[in-house]
C-alpha cells in the first residue's frame, strides 16, 4: 500500500451488501478522528439492474465525501452472495469493476477475512478471501478497544458473532459456510428475515398453528409492530411491496397463518409478533452459546458481549441476556455513536486511516 502521507487524512469506507450499501467518511489528523459521516442506500441487487449500481455508488460518494479529495477507498462486500451472480468470483469481480470506475482517481483496497487490506488485483485472484468479510472490520475496530470480548452485530439481514481474544480476531470460520457451521453467522436480522425462517408454528387462540412458507411477512413487520424500530428504520422493501403503516404490517403478519385482519384481532396478531420475536432472540442466543463454548478453551475469564447494528438493543442485547451472559458493554461506549449502524464501513475506514497515520486512532469527543 503506497498511499501518500498527509497532514489530514480523508478515507472512505464502503460496505456493499446485497440489500444495503453503507458508506463512511473518516477524516483524521495527528491520530485523532476529527470527522465521521455515514450514509446508507437501499439497493437490492436481485431487484435492480446491476448497471444502476454505478449511479448509486456515485451518489453515495458525493453524499458522504462532499467533494473532499480522498486519500484512499476501502471496500468490503457481501453482495457477491446475491443470486444475480452465478458464483462469488463473478460477484466480487463485477462489484469491484464498478467501484474502480467510480473511484478511478483513488487507490482502492479490499478487506479480507484476516482483517488485512488487499489490492484489487489480489482480491480478484482470491475472491473467497474477500467475500463476506465485513465482520472482520467490525471485529478489528472493537479489538482496538477491548482485548477479550464477543461482538454481536445484528444488521437488517443477518447476525455476525465475532470472538476477540488477546486483541485479535478469534473467529474459527473465514467463509459464510464455515461461520454458519460454528455459530459465528446466524442468518436472522432486524428487517429482512422471512417470518417462516424464524418459526415453524405459532401459538394462536389457545392452540398452535403451523405457518405458511410463503414470504408474507418479515422481521421488520414484527419489530415495527412491537415498537422495536421506528418507521424510518424500516429501510428495506416490505414482503408485499406495500406500505409500512401499522395496519399494513398487521395484515402481512396475519397472512403468515393464512388469516387476515378481519379473522384475527390486533391483540392476536401482536401475540404472534411477540412469539416470533422471542424465537428470533433464541436463534441468536443459540449461536452465542456455540461461540462461547468454543472460547472456554482460551480461559479468558468473564468475556463481555458488545452489541452493535440496527438490532443492537432489541436483539443482540436480549440474546446475550437469554444466553445468561450478564457482562455487556455497549458499542457506543467504545466507539463514536455514528459507527453503530454502519460498523463495517466505519471499520474499514478506520483501518485505512490507521495505516496511513501509522498510529492508533482516537476520536474527538
């Protein structure tokens, strides 16, 4: 990496997901973070013409960097998993093609699953090393503050559980497949998870009803109805491409048991929502239990859980409590508040700025 040294360092981090792309601008001087700006744009790869990706990236660049000359751009991506691509290799190459076009005048680096920064050419040669590595950015950033902990990052789509031991990433899995097998990836999230992927049946009217396997409702409806998220947090499309009013969310959730808002009362539907929520917390708690079981061999003592992401409080924290883990350190006690909803994008930007500065970063309080 041959970035020029500078008095002021301006770096852009990108976290390109299959549904959401997040950007973080970090400005530093003398090892201190002076400025942090984040932006999010909903861009479902499976619904949009991928040629529109160029325009979306260009908009994000303008929004978050505001025309500032950049010393570097670092990207991490999970969108290669989208079914618009036949293989991850195809997805990585296609996404990097567009990133390099938009940032043609700036050096672009790519995060790998060892929390290293690779050239674009190196990423193309080994796409599985950079595919879905965004968890490593979040873990690396927290590891600068806590030597031993487990980060639980609940986004809109999935949950990453990231163990840190002696200030280093201690994840057993490097690919999504490996992480799914050992509890470090739980494919459940705050907005986009099909309710039928959370529960097989739900209690209703004193009995139990099996659920339809259709995509009738998703976790965003559950959390909107229960007050866990606000309307502005519901950034993804709904299952029926309709609105996000309370009545529309109730209607979608009623369909999960092949009913409607005339057949079920609001309280009955809210009872379904509460049960789905409980089971989603249990899914994440199971993953946490599996990861903590693996940590016992490291003899780290009582290891704190660090919740982050959109589901920081209502899913990550609740899952830790469900798993019997009482030591919880809020992500916002360690890092700037603006980092919570875009932690991988902020993480890669911090990583790059640290490299350029040649020292550990602090931030202006």
